[in-house]
C-alpha cells in the first residue's frame, strides 16, 4: 500500500510499528479509516509540515486492535484505532515551538505533548487527533507526564510545562 494521503504524507507511513512490525504489516484499514487519515493530514499535519518546512516522522498512526493491545499505556478507545490520530517527531525541531503552533490550529480535537519523567525538558513526541464525527466534543489540550494527563489551555500550556519541569 503506497497511497498518497496528501502532498507530504503516504498511507504506508501510518501503518508502521517500530516494536511490532509483523503485526503492523497485517493491518488493513477500511476506506472510512483511510478517509479519516486523509482528513488528519489535510487539517493538522500539512499545516505543521508547512510551518516547520522539514519532514515529519509519524511514530504511530493507524493501529489495529491487535497492535493497540500490545502497546503499553494505550487506551482501549484510542483514536489511533479509527485513523483519527498520529504521534510524531520532527528531527532538528524544537517540539515546544511546534506544539505552540499546533495548539492554535482549528479542527483538531486532542493535542497532547508527551513528556518523560527522566527528560522532561525534552518532550519525546506529540500526539494529535481530529474528531470528524463528533463536533460537539470538548477539545482536550494536555501535557502527558509520567503516564498522567495534565489538562492545559491554549494560552497557559507553556507556563504549565515550565511548572512540570521545575518540579521534576
Ligand atoms: Zn498517540
């Protein structure tokens, strides 16, 4: 499968798993899931790609139930199961800066910056999602630290981030 989802993203980039490549190779997203991935690319990932002007690496895109169940700490109702979410890293880019851009994008539902307990000052990756079918859902903007979600606001997330850094 090598279908183009948008200018800079292909379907196969969303069908990988570093730790479970054999399971990932068995994944067959439906047309509806592919449609949602395309929407995710157009509304969220392409604007970020344009902002950073360098390649974006999708570390986790679509997940089958089988793959999702293997991943530690993943939700059983994860949006990755529906083609509505992507985790990403960008080489040579300050994720804090990118997150600051992403939080102000319209049409996105969850935007979560993942921090680790050992290197809080260097966020590991970013989770972004859309909810095409549920417009009335409340957007969740959060930092994830040591397995815990810490909700924040568009204007207050950086202050919260610095607070976490000070206390760990
Ligand atoms: Zn994710």
